[in-house]
């Protein structure tokens, strides 16, 4: 496949990008770019440089590298190895901190503080990716990479002995485990109506003690379902059930992904971004030329796909709209 040019793999994929669309490099200089997030109020995209222990930033006003502008600047430094991030219902940045082994939030005045960092009195491993649901609850994955990969955090051990997906309600401070059957959960996203939760399993990553999974699982998100330990107990929030494999990727890992308003999943896949239909069919692929970590939608219409890939941040103009931007 031609680098930077979208390749249609299914007729439905042709409608996802305008004619002549190609990947643009916006800026480079990162060590390992992760966790991109579009900031609508600032017309900018921020991205983690995890080994660099900093957050980098691209401003729309500066243009692209091809236009003689572009470039990544340091947005924040000494950030304790932040990874994935998202916006909450009030437009505040909620981020995963490998170094603090926590979920943190940056307030409107610029101050950042920890929201939650323990499960049953034991520290998280290293929260990796995060989404905020319509009800304001924060859902996040907790694999071990920030405590096992030297350049991504601080050496440590899995205090609760596993890798879970959690739901945290900042209003009530209730923390619940929602997924336990993913070996090493990484990226996650909801379907547009939040009836489905997609979770990546990246246990095939080349780190000590890992497994062989390079796939995305999908779960039904149900409300009003009886469960819990007590007879007739009803959980205070949604219940996740019926986990199954959605897709397996073939070029690398489904490290991070986002879902558009039609329910298509735009995911990292080695050195490419691959788009899967809700039925799992491959629709589209664009080879980036660097290993892709994560993506997000943004731009004026929510149709720009920002791609965090190794040293650089890229943009692909699409005809899709990010499902997580519709409430901003």
C-alpha cells in the first residue's frame, strides 16, 4: 500500500474519506507519541511523549509542515508520564498518569489533581486510556506498562495482581471493576449510543511476561441489570456483559482507537490506521510509515483524524465524525 494514501478495502470505505485525501505530518520530535486529544476551545491538539515525560502540542494556526509551519511545541513538562486523555462533560482534561498510577483531571484554572489512584486500598498498575460516558463516569484501562517498561514510568508491581477495566463516578467517588477477562487492556471506546464497549487486548506487546493477543474485544453495556454479590442487588451504573472478539489486527497492535458516529472503529494497527465496520469488516487502511499508538477526532467539524505515531503527529481529513465529539 502507498504510504499516507488511504486504501479502500471495502466499497463502504470509499465514503469515509474525501477524494484526494492524504495523511499530513503536522510536527515531529516526539520519542513515543501517545494519547492525542483535540482541544476545541484552543484549536489545538495535545499529545503525550511518554518517555520524554512531557505533553506536546500542535496549534491549528501554525499550519502543517508542508505549508512551512507546523511543529510540536512543549505544552507541559514533568507530567509524570501521562498517556491517554479525554475531555469530560465540562470540557476538562481527564488523563491517565503512568507515574502517579492514577487518573487525574486538569481544572479550568490549570491546576491538576488526582481523582482516583487505588482499588480496594491497592495502587493501580498504570492507567493507560480513558473515556467519559454521557453520565459523567470515567472508564479506564489499567495494564502494567508504566511499571514494567523502564522509560514509561516507575518500576513497580501489580498490587492487586491483575489488569482490569474500571468505571469511576467522580460525583459519588464510586469505583467499580467492569471488565476482568482481557489479558492486558489498553485502548477503549464506546459505540455512538454507548450500548457497546470496545477494549483492546495488547498482551502481544514486546514487554516481559506478556501473552499473544493483538485484538479488540466488544461487550454489551446494559443498564438496570441485577447483579453484584447480594441477592437481587442492582449496580448503581451500567453492567458489562457478553464479551467476545470483535477483530484481530494483523500489522501490529490495536493500541488505541476511536469510533465515528456510524459506529466504525478507527484503530492503530502496527504502522497503519485501519477502519473496521461495526460488523468487523475492514473498510479502509492508511499506512503511516511509523508505528501508530493512538488516534482521535477533532478539527472544526470533528472530521479530522489526528494520528499519534512514534516521533510524529499526523492528520487525515475524513468524511466521518468522531462519536465522542457530538456532545462537546
